[in-house]
C-alpha cells in the first residue's frame, strides 16, 4: 500500500469517529506528530526511555495496582470499540 493510499484510509477512519471523540483523536495525532518533530534522528531514544526507569518505585503498591487495573480497563474498552467499529464498517 502506498503512502497516499494509507493517508486516504487514515482520513476515512477519522471521518468515522463520533464528534464527541474527535478532540481525543486530534490530541493523539498532534502529540504523536510533535514527538516526531522533536526526535533527533538516531539519537537517545533508549536513554530517554530509561530515564523513566523506576519512576513509580516510590508509589504505594495499592495505588500502582489501581492504576494498572485502570489501564487494563481502558485498553479493553478501546479495543472493544475498535472491534465494534470495524464490524460496523465491514
């Protein structure tokens, strides 16, 4: 698939997003693009990632467990909505 075709498919997907969720998708795409612009080719991505190592080491276990559960629930919801959308489009 060419880049042009992929962009067209991406735009089609964006058009299918409910108006109430467009702002979230914009934020996702915007921050992704901004991260690409800030990235230095071939530079420090592993070092940047490792700078977060241990970031939550001082978080109480109960708070971390709650956060991990919330992440899992959000991912399940996001994937379920994606499957539903794909089923409706198919």
